[in-house]
């Protein structure tokens, strides 16, 4: 049952204050994020999609909605696909915000390889693999989409492709509404990864 599981990062979130929203509930897509979700759905038209799974967070569910509508499928909510836990969740965390200047925060930064400020990378890999294989099984030989978040997606891809998990977050190849596709062989092993940006034309200009 060779198939492909397309792992979609959610679209842009309405977040003018640049808060690190993490697992907080209630963060919705911006208008541009909604357009991104529609663009991905249109891109997927020719794919044999038979299952759509998504993180329980609102931004992921909203990103999955146009896909579900187009392919006439229901969305299966999978907690394994949730954002990585992070001690800085809820704080303003953009360049120059000053959050890392506070000594009380330093105790969380002692081991970037783990990382010590959030969910260990190995745990992210384990649960994301569960999510990928659950979607593969649900699709029963066809393709599946799962909607998740940047860090878990990038860490899973890094593990599959044999890269170090310690990395520079600015260099992740996982833009908003991008699709990281894991191709599985007849035995269910991941034999390759491809990357696409169906909503590239909608990405904010740097």
C-alpha cells in the first residue's frame, strides 16, 4: 500500500502583537491565512486524498477545513499533531522583545539540544510518526493530509532525513501553509520526502 502523507503547516495566524501562541486555544487564521488554506486545497485537487487529520488547535482546524470541503471528507482531530510545548508560550517573543534578558528565563536555556525550554525533540518525533502512520492507515492505500505546526514538522523531517535536531529556527524549510510530503513504500517505510509551497504567492514579504 504505497502512499503519501502530506504534512501541512497551518496558514498565517491573526497575531499583530507577535505573541508566541504555542498551544494556547483561540488563535485563529488571519484573512491571508484563510486564503492560504484555500490555495492549498486548490493545489490538492488532483491528489487521491482519502483522509484528513489535524491538530486540535484552532488554526490547524481552520487550515484543514477547505481541504475537507473540497475532498468531501471529515476532519479527524489527532492530539499527536499538536504544537510543541514551550515555556515561553504566551510571551512576546520577537527580535528585540527582551524576554531572554531576564535572568529568571536563563534556567530554561541550558540545553538547546534537548531543548530544555520545551518538549524534547525525541517526543515530538515519536508522536508525529504516530500521526503520520495513523493517517496513512486511515487513507487505506490512497494519500492523506495532516495539518500540524512548524517545529514538529521540521523536527520530523530532520529525523527522517538524518539531520541534526539542533538547528537555527530561521533556517527551517517550512513556511506558512507549506506541504512536506512523506512518501511511504509498500511496507509502510518512509522512502523519501518532498517539499512544496502552494501558497508561496501569499507569503508575507520579508
